[in-house]
């Protein structure tokens, strides 16, 4: 069996990844088959996409955002700009993948600034990150970046790849532990609930992984099947640079659909899509002009540095429910429950064959 027949998902990943030759020059990527719901990227085409609904007002999402960064003139200008924008949340369904919804403009510009700042300043300092997992307790890397006015490749903050909120995900064993958790941010839970309700779903936020992608980073194809209950959607919010999001089927043999996900967009994976292979093979550098340009032009040193970071980075906050009344830690005699191998018969085997960490 050839590679094309054996692993269509991996072939798609190779198609969109940012490859560099021996001369370190980037190869031109053909994005013509990537679904583009914003119309920003010329040459892209929206295919087999069905418009679903449009919320009446931003306030329908609920109160999950605090005031802007500061009381500076830049913040008041941002608030005015956000409130005058004609962009409103629009929900799209992808017919090829049942249960998958893309909410365009889920967050206003003001909300994007709030959540990007929270992810960079607060969530990056939580107790469970890729750095603390490898090296133990960590200093405040963002404070250090501020002191040196640099969050680039030479900074400690640049090495941050993920932070875990609520129940801490064990990346090595691919499971959750009952007694390894931290408080879940209330506003993040409110936002996830409001976004899920926009598509007629519900979720009790109990765990979140905040991913920090450099412009040349990626996320290999994987299935999120480590939660004890799999009956509730994953709510994912994007900030910063645009990403190419791939989602296929319950096997890597299924040809995946490629979708551009922009800053302020949300992806809801419920129904069939909840257990489908998905990944992010490509981050598009300098692709969040409205957010990064505003911050770079702000009078605050911190806002400028956040804007500079976001021109070459993407932040993704993905929220999920871990347990429910029927499926919980108490149903197992072990502190850590066994991975539900019966959920997808081939997923575990194919995941082990991939060298990419989910």
C-alpha cells in the first residue's frame, strides 16, 4: 500500500508545512484548496461551506471580557474601534465533517487584545507548562521578556509551547489525573459556554490547553480522546497569526479538509468531529494586521511587545469537559483512569506510528 493510500492526512500536512531547503528559503505553498471564510487570501476559495446563522449582537455571547488593558488613550481608541466594527459572529458548518462549526469573528478586536494579554501574562505563568514539565518551577518569562524588550527566539518566553489550566493533561501518558488540577478561569469558562451555545451545544469547562505557536511551528495530526467523557464539544479560540487547520475522519486514511482560522475565530468540534483526526500544519506569518498593528502603535511598552510577538506567533486556547455524572474518576479504582481504547479502534495504533506529539 503506497503512502497516498496509507496516510492521506500526513500527505496533507506535508502539502502545507513551511519547508526550508538547504538555502533556508521558504518554498511557495499552494493554498488554493484551503477553505477561506474571510475572503482575505486571494486565490483561496470557499468550497462546500454552508452558512448557518448570525448572532444578533455581540452581547449575546455573554459577559466574559474585562475592561481593556489600561485606561490609556490607546485602550479607549481600541474600544471605539471595536464597537464601530461591522463584523459580527457568523457560524459556518462544513458539510464534510458533521458536528464541526467555525465561528468567524467570534471575538471582537477588543476581546482579542484582552485574551491575548491574559494568555501571555497570566496563563503562561501557570504551574503546568511544557517548561515546568521538563525543568521544574519556572520564573516569569514574560516579565523577563519585558525587561529585555524581547520575546523573540533568544528569550525564555519563546520556548513556551503550552500551558495547562484546570485538570492538568499528562502529555506522556495521555490522560488526566483526579488530583492534579488548578482553578479554571471563570471568564474563560463563560466564553466557552457562550460559544458552544451559539451552535446549540453545551460544555462544562474543566480543562484547557493554551498552545503558543511560533510562525514556523505546527501541531501534528491527533485525536483528542483522553477525556473520560467524550460527549461534549471542544471549544477552540485562535489569537494572532492565521493557521491552516486540518480535520479529517476517524482514521488517517481519510482525506482531511483544510480551513483558514483567523485571529478571533472559534472552532467548535462536537458530534462526529469530536473524535476526528485534526492538526495545524502551518502558521501564516504577519497575518493578523488589525490586532498586531494596533498594539504595536500603542503607547504602552507592554502592548507594543505583545503586538510584535503576535505578528510572528499564534495562540490557541482549547477548552473541554473531562467528566460528567456517568463518566468520572470515581468509576475507576485508579487515580488515573485508563485511556478509552474502545472509542476509536484504529486511533491509538496510528497515533503511536506518528512521531508528532498531539
